[in-house]
């Protein structure tokens, strides 16, 4: 294990600049399959973003006045925020419930959550017709405090600050800032509690946005319990992402992990599978109650009904059973398969609510343009690049430097 860090930065501005300059130098191979695929997509995405801001959102999207929200809202924001839910779940388990078994994955989970919110908030700017108005909820210009969008905007902003505080001790350790690290660490618990509160509100708040669209969403996906469904599904969506991302990081960043954390990986994934199984059972039970209460039996024998059954049986019930079975048999491969199926199901559900089942009865349906897909991929690839850069330089998976334990 490599537990060495760059020489601690002294307090002279010149040495700080040298340190940062050295850290921004590329590390590792430049020509890799991921780099070869991602760089052209990112460059093309950047070009399309410039066109979008120069000529308007209609220049690269198929959005209309009737369908003002499309792929960028449905996938980048609504789905992406659900996958970022692992941050509030893991921090709640570790700092509130004292489940120290999961402490080794707190930093990487918080990093993923923070980057997700930053990039998906950035993606939200792409979807706004007048992006310069995004500051209105903050400065108090022409906003309604009773609006769900107002609440979501403030939740996003405050939660990003909370996650930055949660992650800031890692940055202080990277910079060698001992005093700052001590101060920032003392703020962690308060930031975690604040962040968990915000998360439970805005995860459900995103669902509440669609309560006003009762006549526009297919009856199989609309109910007054959408906020509850969004919140519950964010738990197993976030933890499935933790399992998926953790399994990849365990292989890609193998050299950063201590022997202790290597051994803990199996137990962590095993424990998360149990939580996913339990929350997915609750979600499936609630969905069945909503369906029975809504008396939508006649809709099942339709194209949208078959689609609904595919979502509920193939991407909720099946992975739930796989999680339960793989937990009982301690089968890590099946746990990872269940996590992938669950993530696919969350994507399907969020797109069914926001895109596929939204204005499903229109003669001309919204279909995202190829440019919308390219920009979405560019956003995801850029997030992965920054994630990789941070992991390779900061003590996210590595053990903290020795002076941290000495100062405690």
C-alpha cells in the first residue's frame, strides 16, 4: 500500500502554487480505453453546450412548449440525485447509528454524492431557458416561497455546502493543513445531520414536483405518494450505486486500499445487500398498495401496462429476491448483478415518470435528440475524470497521513 503523501505545504504562497502545479500533472497512462472513448465525447459535448448557449435550447434538443422537461431533467437530475442518495444513507449509518463497519467507504461515498450534485446542478443550468435566472431563489428576486422548485433549489444549494464540509477534512489532509483539518473535522457531525435532513426533503421534493402534473402522467405512475416513493427508492438506488461503484473502485484503485479495507469490502457489500432487500420490499409493498387503491387493473392489458409490469417484476421484484438470496448465500457476484438490475430499474422508473409516461397520449411524442444523449454522456464522463483525479491524489481510499492520528 502506498501511504505516502506529497511534502506538506508550508504557508508560503509560492510553495502552495508549486504543490498544486505538481498535483495537476497527469499521473498514470494517458492512452487508455476509457480516455480514448471519453475525450472525444467530452469535446463534442462541450461544443454542443456552446451551441446551446449561443443559439438557445432548441438548437440541440427536441424540447417544446408542451414538453419543456426532457432527458436532462429526467436522467441527469431526477435519476442522478437518486443515485447520489448513498451519501446520506451511509453517513446516517456511520455517524448516527454508529455502524463503524461502513466507515471505510464514507469518504468515497460522500465524494461521489458531492460530485453528483455539482454536476447535476450544472446539467440543470443547461435545461433552463434563461439560465442566468438560476440565482433568483437565492437573491429573492421574483420567486414564490410556496413553490416546490424554490424548496428544491435551496435544498440542492445547502446540501452541496453540507457535503463539501463533510469532505473538507480530506482536502485539508491532502494540503497538509493540520489546523484547518482539526477545525473542519469538528464540523462533520453537524454537517452530516444537516445534510441528512436536507436529503430526506429534496429526494421527496423531486417527486413532489410531479404532483401538479396529474393529468399529464400516465395513471400507472402517478399517485399522491410519488414523493414517498422517490424517497424510499433513493435509499436502495444510492446503496446499489455504492455496491456497483465500490466494486469497480476496488479493482481500479486496488493499490490505494489498505489490507484491512480489502478484507472489509466483502462484509460491506454483504451488509448493503440486506438493506437493499429490505427497502426494496417496502417499496414494492407500497407500490402494490397504491396500484390496488387506484383500481387500475384494466390498464395492465395495454402496452403501457406491460411496460409497468416489466418495471415492477423485472427491475424491482427480481433484484429484491436476488439481494435476499445472495445475502443468505453470501454470493457477491449475485449481489453485484442485483445492484446493476436495481440501478436499471431506478433509471426506468424515473424516466417513466418524467419522460416516457409524461404526456404519453400526445400524437407527437418527445424523443431526445442524439445531441442530448451526447451532452449527458459528456457530463458523466467529466464527473468520472474528476472523481478519478481526486482518488489518485487525496486520501479518500488510502489511510490518512500519520500526523492525523498524532493530532487527535
